[in-house]
């Protein structure tokens, strides 16, 4: 009992002590502190994080330099990316657009240059524009006190006008049309005063109309293509009309049409396309055999003329059928087909049926860093009077025309060292039949007019290229090719205008977005340019054009978005090279000018 009383007293004392402690803690003191003085607000300087944001891009865009044999038909890609709807940012100010471009320049040798370009601004369905261009030179070549080096006037002029348009219908069909006109004027100036003296001709008594060449060319192109082709029917078609009328009574009308129709479907591991392309090239050609440039030996007849009726009119036809399949399967891109060509073009009195392979296989290795392509292709390409004079402006009127045939077996390699560096290489073996070349015609005593020469030979081609691209600030590439021609037959004549090697170095720089510099160095090896036959020794004496090298430079200063100034310098090595036999070039050409773009409202 006493123990219970004692425990109760102890509990009462503990509760009372806790209550007193809570009251002591809950007392609030009424205290006030006043500070007197001026208030100086200060914003402390924070420590700057000097780290620029970095965007890691998993893909890079590099310029590729490829060496390949031109084919006249485009191949439809087996891969069609899904269309992505463009994002729209509300409240974003519209960028000021520029729809026109004017470029004016003037150089030595009285060399004016003018270009005007107009294009419609943004539209999802319609685009149109036109272009006007002119360039010419009115100088002379050589020193008049040195007859062996004085070639007189080497005037030329090129003026072209073009209009173009594109219409997209319901985002599925694209229509393309363009029309162009070109006037081309040049002189057959390939004779020195020494050559004229051997034929008792006084240069001062000559009129430039006696040895000038004028070409007028009108071109019309129409095309249609479907845009949505992830699966189902795919097609495209094009029509080309080319009308050439030139001096010395020659004219040519070309009508070319090609169309592709195919069907694409999806496989489990890729796509598959089966298609057929058909093309037709028809040429109607007329000429007057009594009209010739200066120096023609009138009583000689062209050795290539099959009959006299060709001097009035000739019709030539080339028909091409190309069935093929394409697939992208397990990392392999495969194109396999065959090309059948009916050639009623090279020889008017007979037709040929030619068969060519159309096969290529490509695959990427090492996480797409290495790409290899193996191909076997072939085709027959018609040479027209219009295409020949664009290649060699000093060719004779109404020259011989044939279709050039090519079989090519090639291996191409591309290796991406990094996002900025890439190396590519290729090896090709070509079987060339009726390959187009040129030789001075003995029908012209001044040896200033060329005739076409068609050669048969095989060619081994090896090439490589290295490129370095640092965004838009610096782009550099260096590369070259080596050629090994081999005769088909032991008695085949020497191949003309086939260089054994060539090389190039290109450098593009952009400095502070104000200065643009483009430099280019080219090197082309010596070429066989002509030959003469010696019946006493039963051998040929071959002449050569010397090795050509040239340094070109273009410098542009962008004053603002609309106005810039440029200086263009060609052939800074001051070499008077020979591109064609008996036709020396000017040493160096400098053009100073400006460009101006007119902004829209």
C-alpha cells in the first residue's frame, strides 16, 4: 500500500514538471530591432558557364566525286521514303525571299558576261521561271610580228534563253515543261599567218564570214511522273524535241521519247520493283554539199558519204528496250536487267540488234562506313550534229554520225573515314566501239576543220579521290585517273584525244560569311592528236598535244544578302595550251563583275 502511494506521488511530480516546462517554452517576448542606415541593393555577378551547346548528329553529308560512264536513262530508286508533314511554328516571322538574280561582268579580250535568272517564290504546287545568259570574247591570239604564232581573231559568242515550269497535281503527279533557245557563234581560226602564206592567202583580205560557224538551236522538253509510289504502279514519261539550223546549209530535227512503267510491292525484308523502260530516238538531217568553210578543196567528196542522196536528207532511228528489276533486300541493293537496242542509225543501209547487260549490286559494310558497288552495264548512245558541235565547235558541217557503243565492267568503293573525311576509288574496264573522236580533215587545205573519227578499242580506267569537308567553311578534294588504252586489233590506228592520266585539286573556303574563295587546279596528260602514214616504212607518224595544266581562281565578296562582287581568273598558269590540234588558247582570262538579287516584298 505504501509502495502504491509513493509511486503515485512520483507520477504527479513528473507531470507537474512537464507542464511548467511547456509554459516556460511558450512565453513570447515582444522584442523589436531597428537598424538605421542607407540601403544599397547589389546584384551579385554569377559565375558564367562557358560551355557551348553541342548537337550530336548521327548523320553527315559529304560531297561525293564519282567517275562513271554517262547513261541516257535514269533508274528509278527502289526506296521511297514516307512523306512527313512539315511542322509549322506559329508566330514565326517570314524570311524575305529573293526571286531574281543578276550577274554582270567584263574581262580582258573584250569578254562580257551577263546572266539574269527569275524564279517564282514558295509554292507547294507550282513553280516557274526563266533565264537569259550571254558570254563572248572578241580578242586575238598571238603576236602579229611573229607569223608562226599569230592566229588572228578567235571570236566566240553564246546566248541562250530558257523558260521552265513545274506543276504538282494533288500531291501525286508532277508535270514538267521547258523551252529554250540558243545561239552559238565561233570562228574556224586554227591557221597561223605562216600557214596562210604557204597558200598565198592574205589575212587582211579575209572576211570572218568566210570561216565562221553559226548554230541556232530550239529545244522543248515535256515530262510527267508520279510522286507517291511506295507500292503499286510507278511511271514516268518524257518527250524531247530538238531543232538545229546552222550555217553552210545543215539542219537537224531530233525527236526523242522515253517512258517507264513498273510495279512496286513490299516484301518481308525489303522492297521489289519490276519495270520496263522504252526509248526511241529519231533524227532527220539535211545538208548542202556545196557550202563549206574557208579552205575546202571543192573537187573532193567526203570519203564517208555512202551515196549522193545523203547530201539532201537522211533519217536515222535508235530503239531501246530495257526490262529490269530492283530490290533492296537484307542490306543489298540489286538492279538486274537487260538492254536491247535496234540500231538503224550508224549505217543507213543496214540495221543491228545489240544486247547489253544492265546489272549492279551494292552493299554497305562496317556500319555503313564502307560501300562497295559492282556493275556490268552497256548501251548505245546516238551522236547528233548538235551534240558533236557542242563537244568540238570546229567540226565540219554535215559530219559523219554513228551511235557509240559501250560495255563497262566496274568496281566502285567509298570509305567514310570520319564525318568530315572520305575516300573513294574505282576500277573499270570498258569495251568501246565507235567511240567518238576527231581528226583534222584533209578536205581542208588549212587543216583547221575536223572530221569525226569513230574508234574501236578497250580501256582500263583506275581512279581515286579524297575529300575533306568542314561544314561550309572549308571543302577540299584531290584526285586523279589513269587510263590504259589497248587496241582491239594489231593494225588499229592510234587512238586520238585520249589522255593517259588526269588530276585535280579543288579548294573552297568561306571566311566570316563575307568572303568566298574557290580554287581549282587541273592537269591533263599529253594526247595523240593526229597521225600520218608513211608508205615507204609502212608506219604511222603520230603528233601529240602537250600536257595541259591550269589554275583557276574565283573570289567573291558578299556586301549584303542582295549585292556581291566577284573576280574570276582562269588559266593563271598563263599556258597557251592546245585543246584541239592547231587551236591555241588565250593565256589568261580575268572577269570582274557583280551580282544582285532583287528581294520580294
